[in-house]
């Protein structure tokens, strides 16, 4: 059995609060954390996010990206949710990441402070899509560059595709918590994800958490799908 413990985050991507609650209840025995992103937060509001999080661990995936003062102020606003994880875009720069870290320390006690996670390069971008907005190079070099910047600026961990786990571990060691979307069980379609791996492959590469959404929530039996992935992670 693999000695590395990789945990499961289930993404609840819906605009419907009742559906989110139903999914959260179904996957609860198998998910370590549930992820709430832009879709639910914009549709239902932060008070609904807070209600959904009662008795559960919440990964609030808002990918904040703005000038440092605005990001810091936004973190004060989302503090009502009391999330366990919160994301910013690493491409916002070192000053923005530092402002986010300072704001978390201002609004949360050390025991309650969420992990600050910096998003490197979205898993929906392959090399060609990445080069639409960047003059040269590819995602791997940018992931490493942004990952190093974010960690020295106060991030606790990084959000990266499974294909960059080994690269980041080689350069940054075991210190960063690596949260890895772009996970697709064997036989599942990739959807809009481009840089993907199976749960076991990501575990073996060194992911701390994997994020799985539609292969679980859109399956006929979300509980069974989450259980299967949890068992796969156990090796």
C-alpha cells in the first residue's frame, strides 16, 4: 500500500442549493472536503455557502485575482464562511499573495485560518490554449515559476494539474500542499479538462488532495462514485 495519504475533495458545481446539499450529504462519508466555487457562490450567495458548510469542511474556490487591497478586502467579506481552504490566482503577483495572507491572519485566529492556495495554470489549458494569451513557453514552466513565487509570498499550497505534481515536488519538496483538479477516473471522459490523470496516478505522483466534480456528482450514484475513488486512493 502506498504510504502517501491523498485525500478527496468533491466539487459541488451547481446553482441549486438543494442539489448541493443533497450531493454533500451523499458524498459526506467519503469526501474529506467539499469544494464550492464561483457557480454556487454567485448564484446563492455567501450566506448559502456558510449554511452548506455547517458541520462540514469547505474549500472556497473563488480564485481571487485583483489589486492587493481589493483581494484583502474581499477576504474580509468571505470570512463569514469560515472556509478551510481559499484560493487566489498566483498570477496576481507576490504583493497580492502577501496581502491575501495578511488578511487571513487579520480575520482568522491561527487555529481557524484557512489554507491559502495559489492557483498556477488552469487545468483546462493545454499548450496551445496557454499560448493564446502568453507569448512563448508552456504551462509547465509557468506553473513552476508561479508556484515558487506564491510559496515565498505566503501561500500554504498550490493548485496545479496532475502533470505538474512531480515537477513541483522536485523543485519545492514536500512543503507545499498540492491540490490537484483535472482528475478523471479510468474510462471517464475528460470534458473541458486537458491535463489529466487518474486518482491513483495523482496519488502516486504526490498529490495531497485531488479534486473531482462531475464524475461523481453527475453519476447515477454519487455516493458510490465517491466511495470508489476513495478506495482507489487508499491503494
